[in-house]
């Protein structure tokens, strides 16, 4: 008989510097057929330049898994704390944070 498989348990270690985290309010996403590249930065009001603080390179499969995990976690967050609303800065399409296109306009 086949015994049920035990779930894989992964111990993740975070050093003190990494545990501090890096604030990011702007991400640039590029992709090729083989990978997605996410460049995280902080964009300050009135500044025309921003330095990339962290670059994450992922396979398309891992990127899609990340998307699903983010959607799941945003749904859980909103269930606990209420719907996340966009502030006026984001609504005016100024270059601050993530810009969300209206899907109807893109069709």
C-alpha cells in the first residue's frame, strides 16, 4: 500500500538585515519568454529618478503562482479589514505607485 505523503516542511531563515525589509511604492515589471523581472524601488514626490533596491527574477510559472498567492492574500486581507481603496494620487495617474489600467479601455 502507498502511505500518504507528508507535506513538505521548509525552514526559512531570515537574517537581521533582510528582516528589516525594504519599502517600495513602485515596481517596474518586464518579461521575456523565459522570465519575469520585477524591479522594486521607492519613488518620491517630485523626483524624476529612482534607484532599484531589489530585483526579483522569476519563471513565468512562479510568477503566476505568486499572482495567485497575492490574490488569495488580498482577499483574506479585505475580508478582515475591508476593501483596499486607491487614494487620490493613484487615481490621477501621476507616476507614483502602481498604475492600474481600466480593462475596458484596453479592449
